[in-house]
C-alpha cells in the first residue's frame, strides 16, 4: 500500500506527472517513515534534483504535505544535517549544503560499509583475488555506464 501525495516543488523518490512530483511513502516498508524520507532526500540531493543552497520546505509545511507528524520530518532533517546534506540557519530554515560538504561524508560512509562487507567476505572464506576481481568488475561496469568516480 502506497500513499500518493503531490507536492509542489519539493519531492522525494519521484515520478514526474503533469509537472508535479509524486512522493511515495510505503507504509508496508519495515523502516520508519523518517528513514524512508532520509534515503529519498539523500538520493535526490546526490542526483542533483535539489541544488546546493536550495531552501527546504519548513518542517510544518512538509509534514502537512505528507500527512505525517512534524516530529517525523524534524527527525529526517536532523539526520540529513548530521550526515552533511543540510544545514540550518536559525530563523530562516534548512538548506541543501554544497556537494563538497556531503560528498566526503557519503564516501566515508560507503567506505565503512565496504570494510564491513570485506570483513564478512573474509570470514566466509572468500579469497583476496576473488574479491579484487569483483571490485575491478564493478568499477569497470561503472565506467562503461558512465557512473561513479574512478579512484574514489
């Protein structure tokens, strides 16, 4: 079951329809709504859908648009600020940070996840050469499809 909500110029995971953006919150998803919002906003910011210095909607107005508790939106904004995607100016609202601010944090998070998965692969008995081959394949696929950055 999805809730379909139309927002004016602010959005999350988003299908474009008649010039409006549709936000999909999946109430069957086991993750809390704020985590869904964080994930979708991170993708939107990283994908260039929200440009740096863009003012985010107020907590109250976004909560009303999404029919969620303002605490849910506040928690999502707080997480995004902690992760470096947003910054808050007292009395003015929340804004998208410059790419250089959140990119480093995103890379550090990805590197930590990669390290953890590598530890698990090592514990599972995967040899280093197999892991290296997989890593080179992934980077090769990314280069062929124009995604990712080499040497990151």
